[in-house]
């Protein structure tokens, strides 16, 4: 398949200018001109710079028709969001203290640093308390200049910068904290609408805090408005292990065993001692317990439609206040 890179880069330069592309990617204007003329081949670093700077899909830019490509707009995502997630310092979420210590908060801002940008930049600040996060959201909401929002968020101990990308079904937010060598990756559902995005529930991959800094996955909620509901209601949405177990077969098996040992008259019930009968029942219970536990053990995090709809309702109600 022949590359359409030169043709697509030429179309992009007509949309913006070679000078602006050079400024956005960090490559010289002469390099841009050489790529368009075919005098030199683009490096992978330049392709990545195009992706980060303009939200361009590299495969489509190399082999697709850019002029017919519907350039993604991120305008409906622009704004400030409060963030709710679980404290991830404990191993596998084993929290032995009061439940109030398990929640963490933050503020994420999606903004354009320059008016001509088709893409957006994301900044995030993660804090300890709900009151602190609420005040921070209120402060950045009162600001109109991107530089002031960035400066305010940068005062946080945990300050992140990154990008937002979208597909037909998903929103991806990639954040990095260069000072602490940390990063996080958030995935959310992308509603099929052109209306302003107000938030949702998704999954986040990050590096855990605490004594050990290990990979961690959990649910996360972002919302343009503070969700004024008790923490307990948010806990229920953020849990990974809320599943339903069907015990019908196990109960039938145990009831049948109990009848054979204690109700029916047979050789087994007649010759076995009481302690032996109890041991048999105990073994049967252990078998079913571990079988059910293994079948329902956590394997992956997946946001259900019920959770997604429930959280969206909370966010929508908060946005109407």
C-alpha cells in the first residue's frame, strides 16, 4: 500500500501553515518542507509529534485520505472536572481503617493552550480531601486564562500533564508527573452526542502510592460539578467486586447430603459417627465455597451499563443545580 504521507501533510499545512506545524511539533520549517517535497522521509518522532499536537491517527495519516478524514474536535470536553477514586495505598484494596479514609480526590482541566489548536491539553492535580478538591474546582472555574489554571493546579504536590484522545466509543486521558516519575491512564465511555461532556465513570491504570509503588487498576469518576451525595453512595459505584452469586446448585447438593446423613435410613447414616458426618458436611461446604469463590474471583474491571447510567444520573443532577 502506497503511503499518502506527503499528500496528507500538504493538506494539513494548507489548513494551518508550515510554520505552525513546525512550532507545534518542534521540528524546523525546513524539515516540514522537505517532508512535503519528498526530499526526506519523516522520522517516527515526527509522526508521534503530529499525533500529540493535532490528535491525528498515524495509520490514517500514512495510508488514509486526510482531506476526507473527519478531524476530531475536542471542544465539548473543554472544562474543569472534580475526580473521585479510591485510596490505592493498600494491597488489593484491603482497608482495615474507617471507611472515610478510602477516598481520594483531584481536579482535571481540559483546555486549549492556543486558540488555533484543534487538540487539547489536560492538566491534573490530585489532593487528599474532598473539601480541598471542591475549593480547587471552584478556583479554576473562576479563571478564563489557561495559564492561570495551569499555574493554580501546579501548586499541588501531585501535578500531571497529558493529552486527551477519543474514538467512537471511548475517551482516553493520558497524564504524566515528570517531577515524581509517575503516570496514569484513564478510560471512559464516549457518549454518542455532540453536547457538552459533563463526566462519567471509567477505569484508571496508575502506580499505587504507599510503601510499594506497583501497577494498580480501579474505577474513577470525573464530573464537571461536585456530586453532593453521601460518600457511601460513591463507594458503591467505585467498588470492583460487586457481583451476584447463584447458590442454587450448591444448596441442592448440601441439602441432599444432609438428608442422606440424618434423615434417610441407610448404611451410611447408620454406621457413621456424629463427628464423621460433620466432617463430611464440612468438606462439602469447603468444596462449594472455594468453587464459587474461584468462579467469581476478580479478573478484570468493567464498567457496567448500570454503573454508567447511575453515575451519569448523579452528574446530570449535579449539573442542574
